[in-house]
C-alpha cells in the first residue's frame, strides 16, 4: 500500500521555457520537469545541457493537448507551468503596445487554451505586475474555472534573489487551497557583493579564459571616462558637464537617472533586462571595476548556478542572444520557491485525504 505521508510525484511541462530558469528551479524543488517548449532555437542548448528534460522547439500557439499529455504519467500529479513573453505589458515597450497587442497577448490566451484542453492538476504562471490590470488576465483566470487560485505580486529581493524585480506569480490547483500561497519574504536580502564578488576581475571588452560567459562588453573612450566618474549607487548627475550625453540634457532624460549607473556592492542589483550587459542601458556598471557586468554576473544575479552552461564548449557567446536569454529568464530561485510551495501544497492536500485524480490520457 502506498505511504500516504509521501507526496505523489509531480510531473511538469514548462511553456515558454527559455534557457530553463523556471525549469531549473522546479527541478531543484523536487518537481520532475519532463519537457520545455519554446520557439527560440537558442534556448535548446542551455535548456537541455542543464536540465533532465526534453526541449521542444515550437510556437505555443501551435501546441495542442496531444503534444503535452504524453509527458504526464497517469500516476503522477500534472503541472503546466510557464511565463508568457511580457513585452506588451512592459514599460520598455509602451510605445508600440497597440501594434503588438493582438500577436503577443495571444500567447497568454494560448496558455489558457492549453489549460482548458489538458486540465492539469496544477498550474503556475509568472509575469509582470502590469498584467493584472489588463482584460487578458481576467480571461486567463476564466480558463482556471474549477481550480483554487492564488496570485500575488512578489518583490524578488525579499525572497533571496539579489535584484529588485517585481513579478506576478499565480498558482492554481484542483487539490484545494491549502498552502497554496507564495511567501512574501524569506530572510534577509541578498546583495551584489554576496553574489558576484568572488568572480575573477575583468577589463572592459575582455573575457575570462576559464569561463567564456564571464565576458564584459567593450567601452568607448567616452564611456570609459563616464564610468570612472560614476559612483556606486550614484547617477550621471555626478559627472562633469562635458561627459553628459544629449539625452541627459533634455527634460525627458531627467527621469532616467540610473542610465550609465554603477551597482552598489551591499544592496540588491536592479532588474536584469535583455540589455543588462550594456553600461549605458541602465544601472549595469560593475560596483568597482570600470566595466559593465559580465554575462556570467548577470546570470548569477538571475540566480542561475555559476556553472550553468549557456553555450557549447569552444563557442563564443553573443551578447544580444545571451542577454535576451538571461534577461527574459525566470530567476531560478523564484522557480524553486514556486516549486517548494507546490510540493508543500500537494503534501498538505494528500494528508487531508483529497481525492486525487490524475490526468487521464485516454480522454484523447
């Protein structure tokens, strides 16, 4: 007879899996992620090299229940997870939101469609906080009819993630609502110093011979003067006038004081973006060295393990590609916290005698 104190195994499929941030966190929590789906071929190597899961290169709009159900064993609890690309809700893309709305919001709608078709036991979705203000989020909640739902906006720096990053996290379950909520805080903040101080020193434009991802973008002569004049946590207002860019002198430029800024050692980093490798793209200057943070440092701030592989051995990393994969990733620790919450929820549901009925593939 099965031990009722042992939680049933959870098998997951990760939609919009990217380089594997959410998948890696779920795996660390004890959830068996069997497959990840993403349209971007650049995700295949980092996803498969670091995770015991299959990468499926496909547009989620074209995925059906028949594609997902084979990864859900009948004797295990099923989890459909994912973070639909959030560009239409991002403050970085407000200007063309109207043009892209139909195309990009369809991805979240496809997530909802797959929930209705697959009827997984558990669902988790992570996205930007702005999503909650849009009709598409209400439509997504409708797809969760029959589920207990918990969602909140979390500040990642309060969860041991070394960056200020606010994210909407939703968890839904057919097993009830016990222990279903993500914690709001888990101990002290983790700082930039605690995360990246031990990495080898780099000059701008150079690469660590032992780690190809520990590579920093080059700086122009003018930007080298600017970073030398920059203080950790300071702004371009600290510079001499001759170093100011034209955008700083316009009224609109005054609202972006962190551009060309340095991080602080003893505080969390700013939100990692797809352009986090560029000194002029935000507060992405190293706290001490005269360069922008490296791709490896950005990945570690996203809580990827130090040895997480993003490129094949001998292959040179591309800033634009790797910056996209790293900046768009769900922080690994956030994935682990989501997974731990789901594991605790399943254990609590099992201990109270919830009638668990796994997905039946015979329905299709």
